C-alpha cells in the first residue's frame, strides 16, 4: 500500500491557488471609520426621537 506522506501539502495547495486568484474590487475602508459611522447614525436616530416624537 502507498504511504500518504504529502497529504498536507496537497490540501494547502488549493488554498494558495484560491487566494492568488482572489481580487479585491471594493473600496478599502478603515475599520475605525465603520465604527464612527455607526456611532454617528446612532446619535442621529436618538436626536430624531427627541425632535420628532411619534
């Protein structure tokens, strides 16, 4: 019977090819910017509740 000594390399080879072909097409945004936008939207919503009560 044949020994499977190189099975780890073969399983990793497909991932290397996958990441080589991947392209980033979207805009690169700083993660801090996303947090700041979320906080700003929360403030806007809370202010809207005060100024326009329903």
